[in-house]
């Protein structure tokens, strides 16, 4: 059973864990709690019965980096995938290293500079049912559940080069290509026949980056109002996209970019 290339975890780096936990709890309905990891301040977010995201402080990290969301993709063999990244022109920023009870991870950047994570799950910690759910795309990434990762969008200075990199790395294939006029082509990408995200030009992004979309129930316009009321900023939307669905792109109060998607305006 292969997990390769499946979006499997979402991780927020933020300067204010308490404020971020309160914000996403209000907007996405997450229950956020301490992970219990000794010597490492790391919080987990749960939506329903599923763990969907991690929250960690940016303080103490090199830079420190600005608030950001990091998308992890599953690897069957983290070390081999890291070697493949380097061979394809990417860079390894951290790891590979073990997370006890979770698996083996690494953080990398594609040839254009967009940062993403790798996670090789620790199979000994997963039941047969959990393995089957993860293979089916359930877990942190589940397009049928609110509060979960729903879409993964890459903004790149070289969309064609980026597609070649990720398709070679994860075996993704092309889905529908949508003409966005002056903004170029919005190329959907598929894993095992399922559209999981898209690759596009840089657009308004100042640098190549992955943007996570989280599913919401009810009206996206209500979520937009809640984001503003909670101190976030909505930069785009609600706007209708093929599906049909409605989306909005925003920043949380600390500045991390994210997007939401729902079935109704």
C-alpha cells in the first residue's frame, strides 16, 4: 500500500499559539490541545475524530520566519524521496529525522523555492482501518469533511517546471487545465485519479508558495464575516469556482495565509 504524494498534514508556524488556537477554533471549529511532547511546544488540532493540523511557535526558529502554513505530503521512504528531491534540483531544509510515535519527516523546497514537508508514517502506530482511511485520502486531508484540508494550491514562477518536479517525485498526473487569461493556466493535479490541488503562476504571491484550503460547512460568506470579526483579513472572495464551490483567501490575525472552500456562497 503506497501513501506517496498524499496530502497528509498541515502545520502552522505562528508567533502566538494561544491567539492562533482561538482563531482557528472559531473559524474552522477545531479543538486545539497540547501534544504532550517533552521539550517541544507543539499543539494539535482535531476536527471531529481526526487530527488535522499542528501548531508550533516561530520563536527560536532561524530568522524567525513569518507566520506560515506548511503542507506535508506522504512518503513511503522519506530518505529515498529526499534523495529524489535533491536529484531533481530541490533543496532539503531539514531532516530526514524521526518523530517518535509519528514517523520520519523532512522539510524541503522545490526548484522554484516553494517549501513543503514530507512525512513517512510510522505504520506500527496505525491500525489497518487507519491505514485504509489514509490511503483513501481520509485524515487531515478529506474533501468530504469540513475543518479538514480540502485543496492544495501551488503558486510558482515556473508552473511547467513545478509540475515536472512534483509529478516525477509523487507520480501526480494532470487534471483539467483552466485558462485564467492574463494569469495563465490553472493546472489541476491528480493523485490516483482524484484532483487534490493545482499549480498556477505566481499571481499576487511575492514568492513561490503552497496555499492550503480548508473546507467549511454552511456559507463561505459567513466564514468570511467570522474571519474579519476574529481579526483576520480577507483578500479575495467569496468567489465562485468550478465544482461548483465558493472560496475565499485570507490571512489570520498573525499574518499566515490560508483559504477556505465551501459548497455555498
